[in-house]
C-alpha cells in the first residue's frame, strides 16, 4: 500500500547531501537592502479591509442600560465584553485579563442598579467552530472589575435575566456541555444577587436551557425554553424529546410545560426562542424549530397559539439562529434573527429584511 511522505521530509536528505558537498567559501552573508521611504501619495487610494483572524467576529449578546441612553455592552464570541459610553461611536474592552474565556454568550444589566452587570460565557449556536465558556461573571462597578459566580462546568450560558425591580433575583439559562451529558443544565435562580443558585427547571442531562422571558407587567410570570442538542467533533444534533416550552406563574419556582398547547407544532421540537412585550402582558411570541415550525403568537399568555409565518428565511439553520425580540411599545412589532434580520409590524404576518446585507449574528 502506497503511503506518501510529506514533501518537505522527502526532500530533506537530498538537500542535506547537496549542501554538505558545497565548499564553505561559497557561503556568503546576505547583503542588506537599503531602506526606501514610502511615498504616501501611492497609498492614498487604499482602504482598510479585514484580513483576520477569521470567524471570530460574530456577536450573540448585547444589552443597553436603562436610564443611560449612550451606554451599552456587547459580547463577542472570541473577544470578550465591550462597552460604549458615547452611543456606539467608540467601544472599549472591559474584561481583558479578568476572565478565563473570551467567548461571551449572554449579557444582562440591572434596570434598577445600572452598575450591576452579569455576563454568561460560551456561545450556544452549535456550529462547527463553537467557542466554549467557563460560567457566569458579575460586575458591581459597570464593568470595571469581574467576579466569577458559578457555572464553571457549563460550556454555554444562553441567557441571563435580572428581575426588573429586585436585582437580587437573577435567572440563568445554562446549556451545559456541548458534547456529553452534564448536570449543570436548565434554568437556575438566585435570590442573593448571584452568590448562590438553585436549579428550578431541569429535564435531563442531555437537555439544556436556551431562552427565558419575563412578563413585563408581572415578573412572577415567566417563560423558558429547553433544548435537547449536542455538538461533537464530526456530528451534531438539534432537537429531541427533551426540548420544550415552559411557563411559571410563581417567580420561577415551579414550571408547567406548554409545548403541546393548541396551535404549536406537533412532532420533534428543536430550538425555541421566546419573547414577551410590555405593550401587552398576554402577548407571547415563539420561534420554533420543527418540520412545521416558524413564528407563532399567543394572545392569552401561552394558553393557545396562532401560526403567523412559516417563511424559510426565519428558520433556516435554526440550531444556530432562532432568536426573537418583541418591541415593548408596540406589541405588533417583532424582530426575528437569522442569516438576515427581519422586522414585522403586523405581529409576524409579514416580514421585512432590515439589516442591509449584514448577517443576523
């Protein structure tokens, strides 16, 4: 059986023999090349372009700061957390040298204490070059310093929600490990600002949590999505019997599954994105990965659902995208993220691409 050797190894003996036969007098020191000043006019027509590193520029986590309209954060999957204080004109890294992982998958800022910030490490878009994290970090000084507060065994934190009026109450959606079963999955709750955590929603060690949403008028009402999925070196799976949509009416202490409520699709469920709106406490949106999936709307707090849009453009590569956001001033305005970013002004019936060619991530 033929087994080719690398070219450089095969050529090495020949080159060594050849060089060994050369007289030492033939070896010459290199002649330095005189430096020439560059003509700046020759470079005037050039423009900057990105030459790498490749595949690290996506972001799946961002948050504004209530009461500080020029302040915001975004988390890069390969570059840590960044902050602006001038409305996005300039950005500064705020986690360099303080966190072990550079992959940020979730950002949350307290509405009542704007200096309180949580970040969850590791992305949960299970693509080929997924970047894992090392848990949750907390800052009490608007990003100047960071303290790890748990979940070091979870590769991906998909969502962090801080109670809108009580910053001591924090929820974390943990996906867990990417490729093997792990216990650090599900929805966790803290009542002491992230010092300790209690697991409040858990299916099994193959199913992690992927999204959480509060009812803005009554934060005791919550919605959460679980996702059974894995990503191995040469194999991935999205969907399984563990996936589902859940609702709590007691501040996340207990949960009821609503996956099979009237109007939602039957069959195997994959990733789910869920969103609520302050404009209508009964309105809930869900973006569902399924053979008959798409955008669904509920007007009775999840009791029944209406399919609004089956467009392939909002459900392709659902394992990677499947993010949905509702406007808090107009309940009919909803945004769906995919390879493009889409906006609907009629509760999901029609969608308009609004990203001007930039990917939804």
